[in-house]
């Protein structure tokens, strides 16, 4: 058996079920999990920065951060990356409830959902409500975060390529299925890894169908503003759909193929 170090890297995208994943990792690795972020919500932790963190934390197994971006770290270890994607419209509503309510310790949000979206739109792709997932996952530089002007097609292509390169991708609204796949994926390297149902920092009804959620969001925002958030998240929608396809393919390859062999 190889003695090569095995590590987990959790790309904890904001409002993508990351707190639930972290709770699961902490449950399995009480002393081996580490979460780290720099000061400021807009900070980025590059692959090079992550490599330094991994190399200086030899007693840790699982590394999680809201701010790490691709590519994967180049370290003397086998890396097991974890990424969850989310329906971008549903994700924006969750961001609103977190930033304008829970994070502020309020019983009710400090403003309406309409006001939140309008405020965020002032930042033009530099906030949590516009192509957030695609921008974060399309980075390809080891030492920097891409700030050069690239086309939307190239940005989406890079993000999809990254997702396609992984042996695991989770989808927030398919969390049970994703969790099952995650358990099998990590169980290959960590034989004692135990999957359990964890719901941390959940701010919406997770039993509601995505179509129903979108309908309610349209009603809350109005047709015009709703169409604006759809138009400003075309890349994230495409990335989300690509992630759903990858999840299904990975799930079938791992579980359905096993069933066919057993027949």
C-alpha cells in the first residue's frame, strides 16, 4: 500500500452547501480538518498559496476555504478535490438571506430582496450575484487570479473543463445523491470515511422543487428584475447544467456499472 499523503481540498463556494460539507469533513477528521480565509470577502487564495498551506500543515487531511481557486495545488500528495455547484438563481436568494439577515444577526433582512439585487448589480460582476461560480472556477494561473479580459466563452470553457477534470462534483439541489457519491469517492482513500446527513447554515426550504423556487423568486422580484438576474447569470446557468450532467455520469459510472456487473 502506498504511503503517499492523501488530502482533501474543499472549494467552498459561497452559499453552495459548503457549511454542510465542512461539518461532514470535521466529523470524519476532528483534528485533521482546517478552514482558512484571508481578511476581506473579496480576497483570493491562489493555488500557490494553497500549496504553502498544505505543505506547512503536515498534520492536516482536509483543507477548506471560501477563497481558494483553481488550478489544483501541485503538492507531493494525492489530492481529492470537492466542488459543489448550485442553481444560480436559487443561490442568489440564499446569498440575500445570509448577507442581509443571518450575517447581521437580524430577525428580518435589513432590506428587500429587490434592494439587495439592485445594490449588488452596481458592482458589475464583482459581487456574489453575477456569474460568481464561473468566475471563481475559471482561473488557470497558479500564482494569480485571472484579471485579464477573456471572452465569456473562454471563461465558461475553462470552468467547465475544470469540473470535467474532477472525479467528484456535487449539486446542491441533489444533495442526497451528491452525498452518496462523495462517500464513495472519499471512501476510496479514507476507508473509515462515514457519510451522514448534515444540514448546516440552511436558509431555505430544501424540499421545494427548483421550478417552484424560481417561480417564487420571479414573483418577489418582478418580471423585469428577474429577467435581469437570469441574463447576468447565463454562464453560471450553463456551468450548473454541465455540473448536473457530470454528477449524473459519475454516479452512473460508479453505482450503475457495479449493479450491472452483479447481475
